[in-house]
């Protein structure tokens, strides 16, 4: 315990500072240890009592020096006790002839207390009060001794009597606060300490204990802030108060002021290296800061005190996982789960580590066990099991798990997971549709008291945006490609609907804008479509409007342009339908196709771009700027479409075909699928 040299009311109250609730820094019950700094047993404290030892024993080890210091300290304490006993006998003899000498009673009471004989000390203070009922010092001292003996009613009576005698006696109010604090009547205790601080804002222990009470239980952010300010003031007044540094570390950690918390924790450990659970607290602080090597060092020290406490291994398992050392993490999870086999968080941590070490079957079994152990979170476990199956290459199994999870809970992350699964098998349109649903799920709630959800508000803004752009086109004002971008307003699912309706109306009113201008912006729209779903009904109206221009008496160049855009748009309506599949089971998949050398000696190739559904045309290893959109994959071919000229391309294993209508195909050139090494070089 702490070594106290001041009055009990002022200093010895510090022994209570080790019980801030676990909510402050997530201290699991099984992890905990006595968090109170062992100041009295530190090398520094022993050296102060016994004197330096290096001069006399220069060859001793550190452990031998500690043992020698303790031996010397014990001898000196023995001598001190004998001296105190002699002093008590001498004062007792003097009292035989001088019973009214209050100084003698007071001195002997202090001597009794030093020897731990509290009842005897209380008796002497009582004798003083018999002779002088207004002896406030005696009341104060007797009250704190009653408290030390857990005689709360008697301690409170002495404190109340003292306040009646001296209403502005700060130590009396502090004493009363300590009585209620010991009985966990925290509100009354805080009011007492508040009174002390009104009388003396620099009362160190009143401010310290108020901070201590503020963070009891589950403190609010306001309470934590007040406690932090109190502790800062305490440490300004008394920088060496170890208990305040200790509480400051915990409070600052709870407030995520991790740099400051780490400094306080380090201060404690520099003064008392054996403050066991401070290693745990600093470990958690370092984890928050992402300093996992430092956290590992502290948790190893913490484990060394009690290697058989399984919960400590659970903490280290988390650190190993964050460091990517999953095999070591699994070793610690094994130790932890032997004692806590039904700990949901631990089973989850182990399942994640198993997945990271590609032990998929074991990981899947763990997720399955969690569904039975924690059915309330079944959809979460289905998501995780789905991810594990996907990592193992079982996309069908992954989809079979994520689908019921989405049916149960429309969480954004579930749609994102399904999007990833579709992308793994080259279903890019389906993947994009899932990302749109993820956006909808994340924004489909009421905010700021508005009647519409955030998603509905996005649609309102999108309607205004499209109407504004159509108006600019009609006014013959230039429009940038970026104004069509599907990422505007967070990829709202009605993007294609609103633009096709707007452009159809524009083409239906040729007097509002020139045909050339109309077609220009239809082209810009098509280039912006990417994987975005297009509504069939509204898109067909736009195709019909384009076809009407193609069959009109407009200049041939404009008619051909309209015919091309109608063909490409119709193809995109089909290709971007998320209910259709881009690929068939066992379909071809490669990243580069090389053409045969042409008559001019040029080598040509089609290669996947950074976006996997986009292909780029190369000539002599130079990008020629012509891009194709991948539309379909089968066992026999990969089919591409050029948005620029409406040309269709099919890449087979040994040749490349082309078509202008997707019906009549001719051989463009002989070719071959590039080896993997060449594919890598081309990227």
C-alpha cells in the first residue's frame, strides 16, 4: 500500500484509488490484478528508508540488493518500534501525575497510531474530548480512526460535530466526504468535496477524490472531462502524487487522449516498475495508438506476473492478430478458450486468425459454432462464414450464406460483401448493383428531423441536377462530361432512369436544341454509363428517339451517329441488367490476346485495363486509345463492345472475330492467348 506521512484525511485516503470501473479501459475481470502502485515496496522507497547499498555491496546482483535493502529496512523498523514503545511507557508514567495535560494524551495517541494500535489511540483522543469538548484536532483525528475501523456512524458523528463547531473548517468537510465515500454514497461525498473546494480550491485530496468519484461506474464524456481537469490541477499542486498520475492515465485513456495517457502510465512505471496492471493499461493505450510492438512488450511483462491467467493470453492474441502474426495468435487463443470456451469475441478472433492462415475448414466450423452460441448475431456470422468460403474459392457457398444474411438485415456491409463475391467471379454488373444497394442501405434513414430519408433527399437533388443540365443543353450552353458522372449524389439507383427520361424529352423537342447538340450529349451520357443499370422502358424510348433520327432526312453523318448510339445504348441496357449473368460456368478467362502479325509487320493485342471489364487495343506495345467493354464470357469466347464505333469483338482461344450487328461474324485475325508471364509484363 502507499506510504502515508500526512494525516489520514489528507493522504491515507489514497489507498482507495484502484477501482475505477472496467468500462474506462475495458479491463476484463479475469485479466485484472491489484492495480494499486506498490510505492512502499519500490527500490526508491526502500533506499530512502535503508540508505544506499551500492557502497557497501558493490558486487551484489539487483535481486540481492533488493533483498538486502528489505532486510535493513526491517531491522530499522524493529528498532523504531522499540523506541516508540519506550516513548509510550515514558508518557504513560507522566500521565499518572498529570492527567489534564492534553499534549501528553495527544502525543501518546499519535504514538499508538504509529504502532497500529488504533483503538488505544481512539481512547486517548476521547480522553482529550472529555476534558475539552471543543478540541477540534482531537475530533478530526478520532473521526478518521473510526473510519479506518469501518465505524462509519461514529466517524460521521465526529465529522458533523466538528462542522458544527467550525462550519468553515475545510478538513472537517473533507472528513465527512471521506465517510460517505467509504460507504459509496458518492453523491453526498461529491457535495462534501465540492464544499471543501469552495473553501480552498487548492485542496489537493478533495480535488483528487472528486475526480475519483466522477469516473466511478460509466462516466459521461462531461464527467471524464471534469475529472481530467481536476487531476491536472492536482498534479500542478503536487507533481509527485503517484495516485493522481495513476488515475490520470486511466481517465485520459478513456478519453482517447492516448499520447498523454501513455506518458502518465510510463511515469507510474518509472517510479514503481512493479505496478502490475499498469503494464496492461499501457498495453491497451499502445493498441489504440497502433504501436503493437510496444503493446506486445507490455502484455508480455503483464503475463509474466501470472502466466496461468488465461485472459491475459486473450489480450496478447488480439495484439498478435493486429500484427499479422496469426499463428502465434492461435496459440494464445487456444489457451484462452480452454478456460472460456463460450467467449463469443474469442471464438470470433480465433475464426479470423484461422481464415488468415488459410485454415478455412476450421474457420468455417468456428463461424458455424457461433451461430448456435450467439444466434442473435447469426447474420453477422453468416457474413463472416461467407467471406471465409469466398477466400477458399467457394463463391457459390459464399453467396448461399450472404443471401439469407441480407434477407435478415439490410446492412451496407452485407451488400459490399456480396459485391466482392460477384467481382471474384467476373460478374461486374452484379457487383456494381450491390454497391448501389450498399449506398442505399447506408443512407436510407431519417436525419436531422427531415421527413425524407437521406436517400430520398439525394434523389431530390439528383432530379434538380438533371433538370438543370437538360436546361443548359436546350440553351445551347456547353456541358462538361463530368456533369453526367454516375458518382454524383452517391450513385443513386435512379441515375439512369432520370437521365434517360430527360434525354428522351430533349430528343422529342428538336426545336429546343440542334440535332447535332442533342446527339453530342447522348454520346456523353453513354460514355458515362459504365456498369450502371439502365431502365428498359425509359431506355427503349430513348433508343426509339435515336432510331427516328436515324430514319429521318437529316444529314447522313447525323443519321449514322444516331444509328450507332441507338445500337450501343440497346446493347448496354442488356449488358447492364444485374439480373443477367456476364459469364457462364467454366467460362474462359485471360488478360491478353495477341493477334497475328499483319502485312506491315505490326503486332496487335487486346489487353485488360486496370478496370477488369475494360480492354485496351495495343499496336507494337503502344496504347492506341481504343477501348472495349467486356460484355459476356462463355466457354468458347470473351465478347467485347466498342462504345466508340459499335464494333463487336469475340476473342476465342486461337482467333479474333468481329461483327457490326452481333449476328454476322467474320475472322479478323488469327491469334493466341498470351502466357501468364506476358500478361504480367503488359500490366
